[in-house]
């Protein structure tokens, strides 16, 4: 597989590979009419990805740049969910294949990794993984296909999975509203989250303080709360990223559901001095009785 690193390295790696018979995933490609063209700024999916020229028709058989732009733009909302760190390079290898002397396909393992993380998010909105992106269409990993280029530090961890929930910070409009949220939730905890690297904005670079204040643990055993929260921090990338937006450390009250071996955060509040309704609700919670 390709050495992991910046995609622009491909330009250096593939030059001089003449004479190698590359495995094609599509017998009809490339066509004699295929040509190289600059990736336009209006192609938001792949503009400034690390190389400047792409081949048309592309690997999805789009004939014109107008068609490429239209079809590729439909994938931007999925990228915004940050379902996989290599989703963009996988999609661009198909929508905007790098313009070299032979066709470079994504490796099957890259397709499978992106599919396994992103397909569940697509399913949240009623969209199946497209037939045209079936991973069996792509070559088994070898030196002439595009493999994962994620940073080495994320390889030893499971790929974070985005949530179907938006998980934005809520405004505590009244103590009663917060108490009602706690009552209808399976769990509620106060957590401190910080970035490992203060200069980083990576969604994969957060830690949770070991000191927790458990307000409600519901069906969870006392020993399960912290491990499950650490799993949530690692897997639910979109939610954590939204909570940490604009800050490098913060305290939060989060609550939600226990779904199998996963925690799903439905409500989150910033814990600060200005949020008096939240502080009052937490003080009252110890003696609060939920309505049956």
C-alpha cells in the first residue's frame, strides 16, 4: 500500500511506473477520449485536496465537469458529519481521479473502512450505501492503489463514528426543563473535556478528566460509567466536536440513552457560572422526584 502521508506525495510515487499492468476495476475505462483538466474552485469536494488536475471522464463515468460538480456536491453533507478521516480522499479518488499516465483506484480496504463508518450515518437519513461504490469493485490492496492516509496516531484507535444526533449545546432555560431532561434520560453526568494538543482542532484529539460527577447512571453499573463515557468520547466524533467548538477545555453536563453497549448523548449543557438555571437544577436533583 502507499506510504501514509499527504496525498500530494502521489505525484512523486507514480511517476516512472511505466510498463506495469494495472488491475482495472472497470473494463471500459480509461476511454480514448479521457483528458486531464484542472479541478475548479467550484468543486468544493475536491478543490485544494493536494493535487490540481483530474481526469474526465472520472471513475464514476461522469462525462462533463458540470455533472461532476453536481454529483459530488451531494456528498458534502456527509463529510460535514466527519464519519471517517479518509472519506474525502476516497470520494475524490473517484470523482476527481489524479491525472497520471495510468488510472489509480482506491484500495478495497480504504473503501471498506469508509463504508463501515459512513454507511450507518447515511442510514440515519434513509440513504443506503450506493451500489456504484460497492467495495468489491476496487482492487485488493497493493502498491498501486490508494490506501488510508490517516495520521499514524489515529491508526491504533478505532475510527470515531459520527452520531445521528446533532448534539449541540443547549440553553438551560429553566431548572424544571433541566430536571425533566434528567428524568427522561438513562444517564446524566458532569464531565471535563480537554484537547491533548492546545493548538489542535482535531476531533480525534480529546481527553476526559477521570473525575466525574455522576448525577444519574440508570441501567449502568458504577464501574461501567467511566469506560462507556471514554468510548463515547472516542467514537461519537461529531458530538464531541460540536461541544468543544471554539474552546480547548470545558465542563459539561451531558445526558442521554444507553443503547446496547453505547451511550448516545441527547442533551448537553455548558457548565459555567453564568448558567444559573443549570446549577440550580443540579442542586435540586438530589432531592427531586420524577413523575412516573
